[in-house]
C-alpha cells in the first residue's frame, strides 16, 4: 500500500489482507477473515501511521468538545436529511478527491461518502460497459465512489459500506479499478476542518483491506442481482441500494495492525 498519491499495483484482498470463509457469501452476511500478518511490513507500517492519524485527529477535536460529525455540521443551522454537509461538498483540486456528509439511514446518525474525480484516477481506469438510458459522468467529470463511512450520534465510525450507482450518480468502475484509486484519495487542506480531512484520508488507509473486500463484494452483489433480474437496469434499481457493508472498530483495527507488525518482526 502506498500512503501517497500513486496508484497501487496489487490488491491486499488477493492473498494478503483478507480471506473468505466458505463459499456463497452475500453482502447481507459478509464474513471476511483478517490475516494482516501476511501483509508486507511496509504496508503494515503505513496502516499503523494511518491509525495514529485517526486517533490524533479525534483527540484534538475532543479536546475542544467537538467530534468528527459536529465539526462538519457546525455553522450550518438545522441538520436536514439528504442535504450535503458542508454545502457543495469538499474538494481537493490537486488530488481530485471529494467527500460530503449526509443522512438518510435510520441505523446511524449519518455517513461520509468519499469519491475520486476523473483527473485523479489511474489513466487506464475504464468504466464498465453500459447501454442503459442514464447518462454517466465521463472524462474530467467522471466520479467514482470509493466507500462510505457510517457514523453514530457521538461522531464515532460504525461501519464501512458501498452503494449502487444511482445512489451517488457516479461513474461505475469495476472493483479492481476502484481499488487502484484508493491510495489517491487525499484531502490536503483545512476546509471545513483540518482534523476531519486528515481523519478521512487516514481511514481509507487504515481500513484498506476491508475496503478492498467491500468493493469485490459490491461487484459480486451486482452480478448476482443481474442474474436474478434479467433485463433490468441493475445500476438504477431502487431495490438495490447498499451493496456491501462491514462493521468496524478503529481501536481493534489498530491493535490488529500492531499485533501483525510484531509478528512480522519476531
């Protein structure tokens, strides 16, 4: 894994970070098994640094009696479902990264959606073929949804999840292409919050193995839906929204990374 902006050549998922338990998994019942000790030490060290960044970002906010959600909502008045916070989203015009926070699921307070725009993608990234009626963003306007981070009412992360194309009006890239985009996500400025921007950037590095698994599972869910609904436009089917989801715990993930690093050194 690269902690910088360069594309990642190989996937954690295949033979490194996560293995599957059994066959026939679905996004409704995911069960990946972490095997972080099989990751190269450089990757574990990058994840370790990202873990420290998430802890520090949350710490400095908590010191001011702020959290990772209230910081982004601050100054915007009443919190309305479906509205984007901050208004007009957050962009980094150098890395072409983007995110926003909003709410519409009853199982959480809200969630962050993270994206990469066309100019920030690997040059060979190609969307999946599509001949449906919807117009997908293309060229410099192309946009790939990377992962969403579910948050509770105390500003703590609950889960990671992926969504169908219609949810964010994205350009749909296959999992292997999106995986190569993950390391390019980097919000490197202070609007609307330096700690939140650093936290989001670090979360995509700390949980890189899980995010890769979620993206592969996303594509499996889509393929299964197409098989069971022949002739439908699965990318626009409102009956298919969340494609894959995993609960997460930052402290436990950091502990796993430290344990794996120790195992690699002995």
